[in-house]
C-alpha cells in the first residue's frame, strides 16, 4: 500500500482530503451517488479508504498512473494517499464509499493518516482488494453488479437515517461488498502472490527502512543514515533489504524517487528542473537518464502522455 508521502510540491499541488472535511460522513463512513457527486474530479488523494463503483453507464478513472475506461460493473479500491481522478457523464450511475480503517475494524486505535502504515492492516482480508488494486482490474457480472448496487443503496439509506443501528448496517453492507469482490478475485490474488507480482509482508526492520526512505527521499540520504535509523549495520541492512524485497538499497531509493517524479509530471505543471529537484535528484540530466531507464520514455514524453484532462477521454470510454 502506498506510503504517506513527504511534504513536497506534489502535496501542495494535489489536495489531500480527510474524512473530517467530508461533511456528509459520520462515524468514519460516508457514501454518495451520482446524484450529488462531482462528475469531473481534479487529481486528488485522501487519508482514508475509498471505493468507486460504476453501477451503470461509463466512467474514466485514473489511479496510480493507470487509466481505466470503465463500464457498468467496474469497481475500484483506492488506498490512502493514492493520487487518482475520475470523470463520468451525466447518465452514469456511480457510487463512492468513504471509510476509515477503524470503521471496519473497531478495535484499531490509529489516526486516519497512520492507518495505511500499519502492517497488520495488510493482513486483513477485507482490505485485499485495495492491496491488489495496482495489479487488478475489478469487473462484476450483471448479477454481481445488481447485488453490489443494492448494497450501495442500503448504505445510502442507512447514511440518510443515521439511526442507532445504521452505522452497524452500513458496516455490514460494506464488509459484504468487500468480501464479494475478494471472493471473486481470490484465485487471482493467490496467483499474483505466487508469481511475486506484489510485495509480500516483509520483516519489520526492512519495512521501517523502506518507510524511512519514503519519508526522506527528497534529501541527500545514505545507506548509513537509514541503517542508523533502524538500528542495523549498513552491511546487514543491505542483506536484509535484498532478502525481503528482492531489491538493493539504491534500487529502492531510485524507485521511490522516480514514482514521485511520475506523479509530478502527470498531475502538475511544475517545470522539469523543479520536478527533478523535488524528486531528490541532483540535476535534470541525472533525473532524465534515470527516468528513461525506469519507464522507457523521457520525462517530457511521459508528461505529454499522462497530463491530458480525463474529461476529454470520457467520450472514448
């Protein structure tokens, strides 16, 4: 799941929303339908979990750099701090569900902005669709779509009433929706894990090192800095990272920096030199060289490909 990014140009250019800012949410939960949802959303992210369900019609959804031309039955699971944007025409029937980790697991005692960093959450079966979203395109058939639509409508009714048992009703419907998709895609999840397409749960110390990189990638940072932070020697940390992630320290740091650069290119108009600097590179030449090796295209080519407004693509869906 995506780590909470360090303060940067991206956080200033792309708004991050909390549940507290969503006035229609209550008890860590909220749901909206096409009738009162914004149809062309600018790039944004949020500190909570979100489900975007296309029950009918079409929509275009860009999430974590992938653009999906969705039709009735498409459903998306947006983890916290993942940049995404959505556009759909007036005749689309869509539902958007917002919730905190504590809403589905009431024994958790975490602030919203830390929930996604809790390794235990990644073991919760309810959150499996979020964990595998980067590798999966979730599609429900006609009967499954009807069932999911009915669950969303019952969540809307509970949210409108807000009676003494309605949070429990909404929680039950949400968990059943998550289980519905999880059951359908369980074989795919198992295949992805077998093939190593997703990062498995890693050693606590290796995880702490990766989290430290994610928080500090914009500054000059050495292997020794990270090793000291997690109370290991540089030699042992090198071995541990390779064993747990299959990647070297330098590979992990480059990957974090370049993924940040990709988001700046796709979602902002920041000049290329500033993109390089904000991504932790010494100069634009070094950034361009590493970026091309990583993506197969130059930063300029990537920006031209991914920076187009989503609304222009809706008619193509």
